[in-house]
């Protein structure tokens, strides 16, 4: 459970209530973030030492693949 004070702070910062957030579809969430930040959501392959130090083994082992890399590999296989 989240405390009442934390809920109020989150709703103020995000601009939506927790109930509204829980009812959003994935595409609605992505569109909301794009509209709020003015930027598209992407996964960056650039290493961020602040995140690696938090114990994410996928980041540490460089196991994430971007959609661009995946498309390049698929195109190479189809040729």
C-alpha cells in the first residue's frame, strides 16, 4: 500500500490519479508520457553508471537489444 501523502505527491507530479493510471492501456501510457515530456520513449544502449550500480544484470551484461538492432539482424537474415 502507498501512504496517503505519497499518493498525493505522485498525483501532483504525474497529473493523474493512481486509479486513472491503473486503467491506462500500454499505448495510452506511452502517449501520455510523450505528450507530457515532448519526447518519445526509447531504450538507450548507452551505459549509465547510476543504473548499472543498482544491480541490473541485463544492463551489466549488455543483454538488451533495441528495436533498431533487432530489425537490422532480421534484415540481414532475410538477405
